[in-house]
C-alpha cells in the first residue's frame, strides 16, 4: 500500500505517494524526474547516487524513501542558483578538469559539499577520506582532489 | 526488490508489539545499509520492515555512570565523538574505517552487531573492552556478553521477539593502551580480510603486562577473543620474543576459511603478523 511522505527537496517542500519498498533514488529519478543523481552499483559501494540528507552525504540507492519523511534532501539539481549559475564546487570541477565521463560527478560534488560545509579548510587527507566512498571509473581522482582544494579557497 | 511494508513505530514498546504481531514475516531495520542490500540480493525477503529510526533515545550516548551507546548511534557519530575517542579509542578507530562516509552517516553500531558478520568492523574493539549488549523484549531485559551474543555467521542470540537496545561499555583499567588494525584489500568500502584489536594494561613501574585482551575478526565463524594468547602475555615483560610467540599462538586460536578476500593460510599468517604489530603499536615499541 502506498504511503504519503513529506520532505524538503532542494529547498522546496514536496509531498509524494510512494510504495514503501522504494529507495530514495527510485523516487528521485522515476517519480520526481530528477535524473542528476546516478545509480552505479545499487549496493552502496560506489557513491554515484550520493545525495545530502540533513546535510550529510548518504547513498540514495540503499536509503529507504520512507526515512526521508520530514528530512531535508539536497540533490545535484539543488546546487546551482536560481539563475543557473553553478555552485563554486561545480565551477571548480569544470575549471580543474575534474569531469571526464561525468557519471561520478554529481556524487563527488555532493560528497565535497558535505565535507566543505563541515570542514571549510580541509587537508588533502580529509578530502581523500571524504571521497573514499565515491568511485571514479575514469580514475580522475587527482583533478577531483585539486578541484575540491580550489573550491575550498573560494567558499 | 520485493515489495514490503514499512512501519515506523515511535516507542520501543510499539516496536516490540509489532515484532510479535508479524513474527517471521518482519525484520528490523536500523540504518538499512545491510538490510536493504540483503533485500536487493534476495538474501532476505520480509513482508514488513520495522524501522527503529522513529524511536527516541536509541541514538544517544550516555556517559554519566555506566557508558552506554544506543543501538542506533551511527558510526559517523562514534568516529567523531570526543567522549568515545577519549575513553574507547579502539571503537572510534574501528567505526572510522567502516565503509565510507556515506555508509557511516547511516549505518549503526547495533546494526553492525546484529548483522553478525565474522568480519564485523566494531566487534574486535568491543570484545577487548568486554562490552555487553542489552536485549529487550516485552517480558524482560537481558544483558549478554558479546561472545555469548555472536553464535555464527549472521547468527546471534537475539530472539525473534527481542530488540538490541544498547551497548554497554565498562571502563577499562587505567593505563590501558591498545590498537585496532584492519587488513583489507583496499582502504575503504571493503570488508576486512583480518581485523585485530589489542588492549593491554602495563604496570607503570615495571612495564610488566598485568592484563591483556586480544580479539580477532574475519578468521572464525564469529569474532573471538584469543584467550590463550592473552595468558601468554599476562604477568610478563613484553619483549620481542614474547610478542612473536603471542602472534604464533593467536594463529592457533583462529579457524579461518578461504574466500574471495583471502585464503585460510594467508589469513592465519596475517593473524600472527597483525597481533604482533598491534601489541607493538599499543606499547609503542618500534616496529620490525
């Protein structure tokens, strides 16, 4: 039986009816048509599906949608401002060549955002630790680390 | 994924009564990083998931008097908790290397124990601290030591009508030093090939080891204490020869299997290496 849940998505309140066995990513992509969040492994190992829930990075592919009730969810669509200007982290990824095929990028950017919100001036070790759960199959890790470092100087 | 209902009780009493109402058809879910994955992989197929996330207080750490960690405290909270880092550093260390930030933000201490993986990240540290778990049912509460809680891979003493409410940690003796070491194929998002925790209490004057606690993970059906190895250390001065001997003894106390992460032989050898290394690291002897 479908259940109704309410949560805040990228700053806007949403109300949806969903089957209780769905994961958050299914609802984001299939019901709300926000396809910026990517599904990689589907098992919480690759981090492509990373979103922020109450400011914390979470794998949306194994997160029961029912647990988002009353929470604050941020996806990659929520980062640019209303005029479409990229968030400083996104701009830094572009400027530092940190985007190759792009599949890991939304997750990487959100892991970076969770880190910088908590630790505005992270060490390289802290950056590496923050994205240890995000796989980049293009293996462009050094540019990604560089992009996060540069972004930390601008925020 | 198979369809299931999702119930979110607000009190422990309500959760317990739902548990008896649905019996075998229900399964408890805390962070869900194991439960949802197992469901996707069809290893479990509950009709009802009973979430513990709506119950107040289960995500609290209590440090006045007896130190208690609620079952729903996440590994991220543990890794960042000043109280835990100060009093139970080996647990903070174990939680800090579990999965990834994304997993640690959601996965819980109680969940890690109830999944009862032989390689459970936090088990060796909790074993050397002699932690206990508080299990509650509608009728009673009982406290179990971890060795009596773990029964086998994925199997615990938790009855179908019980919920693990909290983890109780007695204070280790003063002057206790320890180390937690994890050997994995990669640093993050993988299970341990072997994990080892060591907690030693030395006489500050003589340097003699008064008390030793050693626990091994991923090398037997359950995480376990290496009690014979502990005895070898107790009452003695920890020199190079004794430390090597302790490692060799620990090898005999485990019963590893061969799987995709490593062979039984390799695991056994690594137990010796890691136990010796963890002892040296605890007492700050130079590594050789």
